[in-house]
C-alpha cells in the first residue's frame, strides 16, 4: 500500500509542475523539467494612433493654427517581467522607450489673387508634423482562456514625456498653378518644441494574445491591444488618443 501511494505521488507531483503554467516542457519522463514562475525578457511593439479633439499651435502667444484630428504611429522597445500566480493567471510589468510620430491637417488661410488676369481664390492647408518621445511603465495582468494558450489581458500604461518637437507647414490646396514666393507649393513656417502635450499620460489597454513555446523555459507572447481613450493628452485643451497596438515579448524563466 505504501509503495502504491509513493508511486502515485511520483506521478502526480511532476504533472502538477509540468502544467503549472500550461507549458509542456518535460523533455522525457526521466528528465523532468521544473516550470519557473518568474520570467524576464524583451518587448517590442508597433502602434497606430488616432488623435481627436482640439490642439492649438501658438507663436509669440498668438494662435497661428488650430487642429481637431490627426494620426500617426509609434515604436517602442524595452524590458518585461512576468510572474505566474496560478496556471492561468499572470501579472506583468514592462519598462520601455517609446518614439512617436504624428501629423495633423487643418484648413488654413484663403486669399484672392489674379493669375494671367483671371481672379482666383487660393486655399491653403496647415500641416503639423510632431515627433514626441516618452518613457513608459506598464503594469497589468493576463488570464488564459480555458486550457488553451490564448489569453486576454488588461494593462495600465504610465508615460513620462521626454521631448516634443514640431514643424508647421503651409501647403497649396488650390488652384494647382499657384506657387509661393519661393516657387514651391509646400513650405515650412515655423518649428520648435510643443509644450501643450501632457507631461504625464495614463493609458488603459485591453489585449488578446497567445503564449507560444520556443524552447523549454522560453516562450513568446504576440498580442494585439486597444488603448481606451479616457485620459487627456493636452494640458490646456481636450485631446484624446485611440490606438491599436501590435506587440511581441520573448521571455525566459529565471526562477
């Protein structure tokens, strides 16, 4: 009887370790693999952004352009740590550098001219190009769906603005034959640092992803996430950010 109980324990205990995070990493029955609970690795992501609201550009305290919508993209790279509390619940944190590029377009001035004696109205567009960078700390959790490696997750992202640079352009919209005095149809008006974007931003996100085994003790987690536009990106006006993010992390067990 004691031998039977001991045999059952020898069978059950390795299985509990084997499936503690749902990874089948046992190389052979003679070489049991102890599944780590704590993992560390790298993270990279690409994001498409959509900004909506109000952003006014000032020069010498005078409004020179007002924008209501824009878009852009961002890339981020950093480090990630993940801890498995149970076989299907994990907590994670990441720290990364995020580089963003954005652009806005708005109607500019209109003025009358004569081209070859024919009166016409010149319509000009204002284009705002932004380059802004953040240090980002992200904290969240994920939950495995049933016995699969699919997971849903929720994260709260905190961003600290490092720098925001901009360039403002004028572009001829019509008529096509009109050119500025420098014989171009697009010219830079001003550039500098944009102070209106919030110094600290908070972004809640929900994600869907998959944990894929690479090697024993190593897995990759590709995911797609949606950022919920709850918090304001502008210090003085109302500007919300909606984003769709593709990311992948590669993690290795450390204990």
